[in-house]
């Protein structure tokens, strides 16, 4: 697992996950989902970035709100907490 990830990188990974804002996930659940998603793409964040770009193009009306949620959620979790988990 990458140990030094920015909030924006965490948000991209979270955005690319199946987790939804309506799930009202706990910080532990968010960390678990981010870790699972990173493992699924062999810790290559470029796969997550490509997913974000695809979704932005396919669903621009939903992109902004989901990314705002992902950024707020990633900021609350923070990379330090992820690395320590």
C-alpha cells in the first residue's frame, strides 16, 4: 500500500470504488474500501484516475457531487490514518 497519498489521490481511489455517499460510511469502512480498491488495481492509482476521467465524461452531471463527497470523505480519513490502519 502506498504510504504517502495525498487527499486528492485518496479521493480518486474512493471515487472509483462502489461506495456511495448514501451508505454513510464510517472512517473504518472508507479505509477498508480504499485499501480494497488499491489491492484490486495492484496499487496502481492510474487505473483509478482513468475510472474518474471516464465517469466525468460519461456522467458530468453526477461527477461534481461525487467528487466533492470523495474529497470531503478522504480529507476526514487522511492518508496517515490509512497507513496506520
